[in-house]
């Protein structure tokens, strides 16, 4: 039997569609702007239909031809991708190992070390930016992918989340693994990591977007165009002295910068939701 929908259902769907349209409209305007020439955008009213410069503008963006900066956008996106993946895998790896040591090993001042890690949540990158920059500069890591990634791979939040999950694993599983002759490393890789895959997937999405959207740290440690990230490139396109920014090029670059995070969210949305609601734990 099919139930008849009430007017509240239609009203709820209307507001949902209205909210989706409201969120997507700026993206649509950016896409329209990326398909026109600069004089066409400067005329009032602004066009709201696609123009005929889609291929020309995006080709100029991807090849770096006549841009305000020397590096092509594909290279800046590659730098952002390397940075985002490096930060993501680094944070997850270090957090897993730290949580594993804190939960399953008994050593002196174990909880003290955990709370010292947790207290670092009150010291974000912006607070410790100057000493961090001094250390990276003294190590000769400026203008390098290692310098972009290494200072940002520690994560107290991920360590705390993995610790809380490991504490919910029954002790019987650890004892059974020990009786079967599994050592700590085998227990970690064969049991804990497979059980943590939903949490890892959820953190992967969050940390990838965090790494991709980094702006302040790359701005400080990169001076060569070969190591610019995509956000730095967009800022350089806007930071023209007395000239008007080339808005079609800026909008095209902005849309290209949105593609990798959207792909990650779309491909991993199911695992992301499971990791948040503990569906498989």
C-alpha cells in the first residue's frame, strides 16, 4: 500500500531544494564567469549564461600561458595534492601508532604523555608559526614538499579518536591473538587496523580537505613558483597591483581547485558516514 504524501513532505523537499540551489548558485556564477572574456564580465548586467571561451580560458589556466604567475595550475594542483596526501597519511599513521602505544603498552608516565599530546590542541599552527618556521628554515626545508608536509603531520585529535576506539576493543580479542602467537605488530596490522577502517576513512576525508585548504603555512615556506599550492596561486592571481584581476582565469582556477576535494567526498561518502556513526564497530 502506497501512503499519500502530506503537504509537509512537499514543503520539506521544497526547502531542501531551495537550500541546495542557494549553495550551488555561487558555483554556477563562478562557472559562468570562467566561460566569458573580461570585457563581457565588466558589462552590466553580468551574463548568466555560458559563454564561448570555456576551452580557451581553461587551456590558458592549465598550461599557465600568460598567467600572472609562472607556474601552470596543474603544477600547483599537483603540489596541493602531494601536500594533502602527505599530511593525511602522515597524521593517520602517527596517530594510529601513538594511540596503539598508549592503549596497549604499559610504560612510565603513559597518561602524562597522552595528556601532553592532547594539550597541543590548544596550540594550533597559527600560534607556533614562528618557531616552526625557524626550525624548518634551519633544516633547509623551505621550498620543498617535505617542508610543506612535515610540520603538519602530528594530530592530537586523530590520536584521541583512535585511542577512544582502541579502548572499546574487547580484551578477549587481544588475549586470543596472544594465545595464537601474534605479537604486537601482527595484532596491530591484522586486527586493529582492519577494525579501524571506517574511522580511518572518515579521518581521511577530513584530513585531506584540511591539507588541501592549507594557506598560511604554504604562504610562509614557499618562495619559488614551482612549489606554490593552488590556494597560493589563486592569491597571486588576485594580488595584482593597479590592474584588475583576470576574473575569468581566477574563477576557472577556483573551480579546478574544488574538484579534488569533491571527488574525495563523493567517492568516500559511504565510508565517511559509517566512520561517524560507528556502523561496523
